[in-house]
C-alpha cells in the first residue's frame, strides 16, 4: 500500500503524518475524532485542548469497550454508537439551555 500524508488541524495544533493507510480511511478516522472532540467540548464545557483531547480519548476507549461487550449480545453496533452520540448532543443542548436561564 502506498504511503499517505494526513494533515491534522485540531485543537489549535497542526501537523502532518505519513502512514501506510488508505487516505479515505484516514479521513473517516479523523472526522470521527473531530466529532468526538466537539461532543466532549459541548458536553463538558472544557476549553483546554489537552484536557479535551484526553476526554475525547477516554470517550473513544469507552466506545470500543462497549462495542466489545455488545459483540455477543446481537445489539447493533451502529445503533449503540448513534445512541451515545445523540446522548452527548442532548447533554450539550441541555447544558446550553440551562446556562441561558441563569
């Protein structure tokens, strides 16, 4: 497989890496991580880039563990991931609405 350059611009930092992966696959991974970072910021209100990256990493690890746990239960992986994403978005919207009331 040919080497692919991936440009990362996230959380106030920019860098490029060269890896042996498909460019489309890398874009999917980076987009997924960006969404997780956005969800982490919205759900927690944390602005610090390092803390946000750590929270997003923990959320992704949680997602992996839940997927492993559901492998043998027959639950849909997509449905489980979508439910978590919707939950984080709802928490962020509730926090935003509550902050407007004060």
